[in-house]
């Protein structure tokens, strides 16, 4: 990347805080990223999304602390975020993985919905999963992203 002072920085040359900031700091003002390597994963025919609502009165704070400790031990095909959970596999696989690693969250089969990966993209963009995936090609709607920026990057479903 090139920072605001015009310095060319690679991973070894940048400070740890800058490295993590450009990976999701959200400010978009750290410099210009000239290249980015992605590690792609294979997508199975079935993925599972799940929603578990917990309030502060239901030990949500303790669950977040536990999540921070458990997340590194989850299977590599579990993408668990506080707001957007996705598991690359079946409902049964997710429930079993969570029971082994994060029992306190109490994920049940009824919290989960199996779908294709492209349906999960629609789900996380706040579309109905029954809608055609071609909807993602409409770059002007901005649904799911206040700036609409990721929608403009879609080339095909």
C-alpha cells in the first residue's frame, strides 16, 4: 500500500495496527492498497445461516467474552460473527460444532436455515432467499451496505 506520506509499505514494513486497520478498520483513509491476496475456500452445496438473539439479561456479555475465546477453536469452515453467522455445511454439522465448542450459545436446529451459498448472499443483503440471485447484479440499490459499494463489485451471481 501507499500511505499518506507516499511511502510504499508491504506487510513487513507496516505497523501491526495499520495492518489490522486496512483489514476492516472502516475508515478508508489509511492509504491506497495496491494489491491484496485472498485465500479462497471451497463452497459446499449447502451452507447454514443461523440467528440467535440474546439480551444483556440473558448473559449476552458473557457470551461475547466466551465467543472471543472460542472463535479460534471453531472449525475453519465456521464463519461466526456477532451479526452475520455462516457455516459452510449442514445444520446438523453446525449444531454439533457449536455443542462441542460453544455450548453456552445454545444453538439449536430451529435457529438454523440451510440454503445455497448464493442464497446466503441474498439473506445477508436483506433480500428474501426466494428471490432470483440476479438481483445482486442491480448495483444501484445499496441494500445491505449503506454505501452500496460491494454491490457495484458484483459481476455475476
